[in-house]
């Protein structure tokens, strides 16, 4: 008796030499080789057994990036910073080198003379060649590039994330937006993806402060506690910290954080969230929240939280989860926003807003993919 060989699936990363992408590629290799347990990987749980998700060892990586540092070197830098375990870059050096060989120049560069249409054609050709060259069953494009500013009226060029989303559609690939960038929200793209029979998911991965808000905000609402103000602060370094020093980029990031509160509380409370770039923190971040609320008979109370974590280590397993889930959704013929994936995002395409409800929707998706419902 013979068994049908497993079909490999492509994961095309936009920002393929960044910290999150490097951690994703190195982490997948470590898990596939049994070097580390799948801590943080939601789809490793028993609820997803039998859902037909592509095995980790069947994922093939490539991508676009403008940065020249190769993945093996970037992984060494992350290990020196304590993001990756000591010795892991050398243990998975071959896998990192293979992925790096599949990275193509991204863009648009400031001096690129090509039109948006030509850039989309070039990006799509890269994705299609990767899929065909490796004999892949399908490819998922995952946007991990640095946060881009909110588009301004009259911008001469479409946002880079929208160009990549359009390229994914043209190449017949599904699309995941793990950033607050425009992506599939650009005019006409979602309809184009639906017409092409492609699923997509986004946007802005929920890894730290907003993850906690998605748990706490429903608590206040369900206990009828009146939130008077919710203020927050983020201290972070790395490339994303430098990018978010731009007020326009920070505004795009904070929009998703605010939505988690407004959707769960029924209105947006007073208070702001500030993002401060602290280069010395590198890939680590600290998030602080101060919640002022009223209890019975107007008694005034305060809740404060501190979240300290490593963005890359928090995000990478979710990237693997989303790639596996969206690839399987594509295989089963699902199109448009994939229901149940709001669990992973600050600004999800689908409701509900609370984390517990979102997890139930995710489990329902697992059942659907497994043919159990």
C-alpha cells in the first residue's frame, strides 16, 4: 500500500530578512527537526489535529526584501541579542541559506522608475516562479515588512503593502497581512481576491499589549464596570521602533490598539497610547497600561499592567499558524476573509472582538477545515 506524498506549501515573506521573518524561518526549522517544543504555536494543539494543515516540514520559504543582510547572518545577530537560542543559527544554517537563496529584491525603492502596475507584475512573477520552481501546491504571501505610514490623500504611489497584495492575487496566492499596513484594504483588492477564489486574513498581529486588552476589556464590560480612561505606553527598539518614531506610522499602529477597546467597551475611552523608540531595547519591548474605572456606588479604582516581551518570539509562531491555516483554507476552496482568524489580529477582518469569543471562532474554523462541521 502506498500513500500519496504530502504536497509542499510555499510561504512568501514580505520583509523576509527582518527579525520576525528570520525567527519564523529558524523556528520552523528547529521545530521540524525536533530541536525545540512548539511553545506558542496555536496550531500544535489537539484541537487542530485532523484539520489537514500542512506539516511544518512541508513549508518552503522565500520572499521579498530590500535589506542585504543574508538570513544566516541575521540569525547570528538575533542569537547574540538573545532572541534566538544560542547555537540555533548554526544548527539550522542549511535551512536559513536555502530560504535566503529564494529572497528577491523588494520595493519600491525611492528611485525606482517603474509604475505601480509594473512593480505588481514583477512581484507577481517572482511569487509565481517560486511556486512553479518548487512544485508547490500553493503559496501564502505573508506581509511582515516594517509599519508603513497611513496613506495620505494624493500620494503618487500606492502603499507598498497594497502592491504586494495585488501581486499575490495576480500570482494566485493567498495573502496574510501581519502588519497595520493597507494591504488588502486598498480599494478593489478584496473584491479582486474573491473573484480569483483566494482567501486572505489580516491585519496587524496581536502579540502583546493588544492581546492583553482583548482579554481585559471584555471583563470590564461583562462586569458592568465603567472604564473612565485607558492610557498606554510602548517602549521598543529595533527596526519597527525606528519606523514607529514617524507619527504617521505610529498612527496606523495605534488605530488597531484603539479598536480593541472600542469594540469591546462599546465606545473608545479617554486616554492615548504612546509609542517611544528606545534603540537600546533592540527586539524587546515594554508595554504599560493604566486603566481608570468606576465600581459600585462610583468607587474609583485603577488597574495597571506591564507586559515585557520579545516581539519576534511572540510573532513568529503566529506567522506559522496563519500560513498553515490560510493554506488549508485555500485548499478547501474558502475565499475572502477567513472566518475565525480574528484571534490573531488587532484589526481583524471578521468579528467578534473579545479574545475568548475569537478563540471559539478559531476552533469552529478548525472543525470546518477538518470536515467536522
